[in-house]
């Protein structure tokens, strides 16, 4: 009996603390992916062994335990000014989202950290930056971040925390692709400003929002359309800021990474994630450089071809990259799969060189790209 009680309690902990829901976390990760440098994208693809950032964005929720459960939130009293807030956060133990973000960033930055340590820290960081921007994760202990404040929305019972995790997002009715398209609209000046802010400021912003939410809610309240229209804009902003800031942190931590070495099952160490690896060098030596406009004349041949990317589309199993013109007038399509998918999402508007075998798909030239080092930016 005690065993079943323990399992029940742990499952309850996971339920009450999950943030943004799957849609929100994947949106944060996908927005971040679109703002990475090519070097950072290569490094992340290496550490995640070909998985996408969106694909691992909920990993930290799915692998919660009593030790890491507290990493996802921060409890504070209401009514603090900025300096009091900073002092309060700095006086807390290491079991909160702020300390966890700093810890995982330190692991990634530490040159002595093992490959697997950095990969694990990266999974946590991708998730925790999203948590820091969910206002109800920077909130009061006494109501468990709004979990015990019952409300009604869309003719169903819910609570304040769940409302902000997923219910307002679900009410919006967008697919995950549409969410990214509609949320990711920051200007260059906004990106620069948001990425200059520290994690402490991210939390302060969330605290200010949660303080407002507490003031404007009553237990049992019916959440109406006016509430939705007002606060869906806040959710859009917070998810966009989380994605932009996550990209900024990852670019700072990983842009200069060289020679990542992944553990090999054979016992040998295999370098991955660099732009110039042996596979590229081998292809380069046998692949003639051809003009993009002439690509259709090189079917079934290995080539190196340079051109501008006019569009990128993630279709789940692969990322399609259009070179030479926008779809459907592209001169060449890259079908980027596996480890190369993460890189494909970063290429919009860039001039790239791709190396590979030209095939015909649906009557148009295509190169299947499975390794990040088949594509080089700015060559």
C-alpha cells in the first residue's frame, strides 16, 4: 500500500508543476532554434544526438523526481519591490528555477564537463528558461502557484495555474506551427534588449505579472472572453521572450564550441558538430562545384553548390530548405533529416554551400542532407 501511495504522490507532484504545456514549451524551443547561430545549431545537434530542441523541450517535466521537482519554480511572498525581490531570490537555497538555470549554464560553459553532463544540462536549460517566463511559476507557496485557486473556463473547472499553463493557449486554437509563426515577431531592437536582460530580470517580470493575476482573480471565478483577450497577449509575449532569450543564452554558451567529442559505443571518441569534418572533406575532394542554375544537369552526381535560402519548412520528419527562389519556384530543395534538421531551421535568408548527391523528387532537383557538416554558411 505504501508503495502505491508514494507513486500517487509523485504523479501528483508532476501534474501540479508542469508549465506551459507541451505546446508552449515546444514553441519556446522552436523560436529559439530560429535565432541560433549556425555554430550553435551544430553544437546543439551534436549534444542532442540529432534530436530537435522542441523534441527535448518537455524532457525535464517527463523525468521529474523529488530532487529536481523544485527546479521548475520559485516561491515568493507578494508585495516585494525590485531590490527586495533580488535580495529574496539570492537568499534562497539552490532548489529553485533561478539557481537551476545558473547551475546548468555553468555545466555547459565548464570545459571540464563531460559530453553527457553538457547534454543533460542542455535539456534542462531548454526547459527551465521556459519555466522562468511562465508567471505562475514565480508565485506564492501557499496556493502552490495557483494550483489550489479553482476557476471555470470554457464551461469546465480548472485552476489558475493550469489556465496559464495551457488552457488559454488551447483556447486560441493555433497549431504548434501557427503559434511559432504568430508569436515570433520580435524586432531587432527587442531581440537585443531581451537578450541583454539577466535571468533575474526574467523572473522579476514573471513576478510582476503573477502579482497582477493574484489581484484580479477570485476563487470560483468564471474566466470570460475579455480576460482571455487581455492575457493571451501576455502569454504570446512571454513565450516569444523565452525563445529569444534561450537563443541568446545558447549562442553565448556554445557559439565558439569546437571539436565536440561524443562517447562512442566502440570505446573510441568521435568528434561531431564541427563545420569542417572528415565527411565533408572527403566529399569536397570528389564533388565539383557547380552553379545553382545548372543543378538539374547533375542528377545522381555528388556536387558542391552555393546559393541563397529563400524558405524553410519543418514538416516533422524533415526540414525542407528552398534554395535559389521561394517555393514552388526553388532551383534546389534540401531535405534535411536526422542530425541536420536543427541546422536547417537556422538557414532562412542565408547564403550556404551544400555538398551531396543530387536526386530528382517530384521532377525537381533535391539533395538529402543527413549530417550538419554537409552545409556550410557563408562560403
